[in-house]
């Protein structure tokens, strides 16, 4: 077999380190296979048939097996690129994987003839078995966790779950691509799975189908070694922990976190960490929680992204969240008190069942949270294919006639006022420059939080300016969306949108000056230049 290529087609600029296929890559390289990684953005090939043909010809000429990680954002692009690869070389074998592919493989094979295989679950073992079978000329049809165009309708295959105790560190080829996009963060696993059971989430789809435990932890000493390796070898100072909730599972999870923090502090390094948590798992009433959070802050955790999701009991129940509204209020207050950045948290403003009461409760919560992110005010739930929420919304007849595994936003609302709001957002706000502002603010929050920890003295004069911007921008957002959600006067909001837009644009000028001021700091400038050089280094 010629070389193997694994492709990530990403729709977020800079956020291109796909740990799933990077882990498959390193596993196969450990078996002495020649594996390459390719990172594309949607816009590299979307609506660009000639670019698709160019990439397809290069791929078809150099690789005999191609795998792609599937999300609803790239399904059509995978189909288009696969078709061009098959045109260039019909003998090239193509597979796709990931949670969406594992859940919707029947739909995939019904829609395209260009995908030869779908990998179910964690890809390490199934892809290895596939390569071995293709090399030996043996029957792929009988392999576990691999579905083909000839047997997809049998519904007898189960997703693979890889033992994290045997993990091989992910390949880091994507980091260079990140550095070129001014994104200097590495992703790491401490575990796979999640102890939560949110109705909108597909995170635990593999373990649910296999009826196995939902969380598998990795040895903390090995995680620490990988952090040190990335710190020394790639200059990484910022890490995103990819776990569903970093504090899982329960008491054991917090012991693991303490062990991790102790290890980081003993290294005497200046690195920062972004991690996801659930809202109910830390409490200001438990001294052990406060002590652990303070240790995490000291070790470099700068953002703990709490999955708030809603500020009303009706939708928290719909989402199967364990947290109450009170838990959600308390976690942001606790994190803010200890000194974590709390602008960015999970929040879903709309569901198909939202009404005038739920939106009023949500806006009052956001008033207290003071988030400068417009996405917190207009986010609607994704109805991911085959999730619990998918089946609930389907049973209520609210899925659109064109809803499918690729279109998680194609649904209607029970309440006509909510539908009117969403129509306004879809035609005006979501297509406005405000969404680009939101992306820039989110990106800055992450970078600023990291740099503030690493270069605290040097950025002392920036901190107050950032806090002022955050307060002013959050205030503008609240006072505008209060008209829609609290006063419930959509016509007034539509008529005053232009004024609101101009105020936000004006504040963004001060934001851009703030960014420029930070980037001109000698220490920040030197760090950025060094990381860009790593991205441009061919070695």
C-alpha cells in the first residue's frame, strides 16, 4: 500500500488541531505505516471546483487510502472532494469517521457512492485493521467497527472504544498550520468520554451504543510528560484540554486534577490551560472545591468554560442538565471571585420550545454574567443527529421538512414570537459584521488570558482597559437585547438596530486599539514572532 492520508476540513480559522485523526495518525506511525496529515479550511475548496480538482489530483496520485473526519459543517465538501478523488483514481479507497459518521452511516451510504468505508467510534484499531485487511487481501466486511457500502443496512456493527491507558501521543503536524494562522494553542486529552448526559450532545454516543462506561481516564503522569514535551519542543505556552468535563469523574476526577496541578507547579513552567467543566460540580460551600480551584488558578488554568446552557428550569430539564439555575449563577460568581476569565461560557438561548418566559429568564441571567459575546444572546440549539434532543423535537413535529444529519438548525419554534426573533436574526444579525466582532473577541479573550498569566507585570496597564471594554460592550448588548427579550418589542429592536450596530462598531475601535497596544508589548511581540517562525519553519 502506498502512503495513507488523513484530512481535516475545518470551518474555524486557526482551530485546526483535530486530535481524533492526529491520534489515529500517531497510532499508525507507531505501526510503521507512512501516514500524512492534511488540514484544509472550508473556504479553501467550498464553491471552488478547480481547487477541489487540484487537491484531488494531488491526493489521488500520492495516496492509496484517504480518511476524513466528518462534521455537519463539512459533509458536502467531503462528498465533493471524494468524488473528484475517485474520478482521478477509482482505485483509491476512502473512509470517513467521527461521531457524525458513526451515527449517520446509513445516510452517508445512501447519499454517496464515493465513500468506501465508515469507521465507527475511536479510529485507532479499526483503521489499523482496515489497512491490514487491504494489504493482505482479506475480507473487510467481517471487521469490527467498520461499515461498508455492502453491509451498512445490517445494523450489527458497534463503535470501537480505545483504551486511553494505551494511548500514543497524537501527531502534532497540525501545530504548524495553527501557528501560521496566529493560533498558538495545543490540544491535549486527559480522558475520553463524559459523565454528563446532556440531551443535545453526542459526546457519549459510542459508550451508549456499546453499553460500556462513559469515561476513560488517561494516566496523569503521561499527560504531564506530554505537556512538558510540547512546552520544550514546540514552544507551546497555551493548552486546551479536550475533555468533556475536566473534573470527571466525581471525587476521583478532582484528585486527578490536583495531581495534574501539583505536577505542573513542580515543573516551574509558565503555561496556561483552558478546560470545560459542568456548572454543578464546584461549589462555594465546599472548602475543598475552593482550595482546588485556587490551585488550578496558580497552576495556569485561566479559563474554565462552564456548560451553563440555560437560565430557566424548563430548558435545563429539556437538556437533562444536573445543574439548577442557582448552580449556574454560583459557578460564574465563584470563578470570577477566584480570578478566572468568565466571559466565555456555554449558553443556548433558544430551543424549539422557548417561550416568552424562558427568554426573559435567560436575559436576566446574562445581565448578571456581563458577557461581551453577542453569540450568548442569539445562540440556538444544534439538533445533532440521533441525539436524545433530536428524537424529542422529531416527536413534537418541529423538525423542518429538509432536516437531515447535515442540517442541525433546520427546525421551527412552537412560539410564534420566538420564530419572529429567529427570522430577524437570520436575515440581519447573523449576517452582520457583529458576528466577526464576536469571533475576534472570543479569540482575543483566549490569547489575552494566556498572556496576562505569563506576562502579568508587562500587561498591568492593559488589564483595566480590557475590563472597561468588556463592561461597556456587555452593557450595549444587554440594553439592546433587553428590548427583544424583556420588553418583548421586536419592532422597536428592528428599528433601533442600526443605532445599536454603530455603537458596537465604535466600541470595537477601542478594542482594536487595545489589541494593538498589547501586541506592541516587547515580550508579546517577541513571543509572537518566535511562534510565527515555528510555523514558517520547514524543518
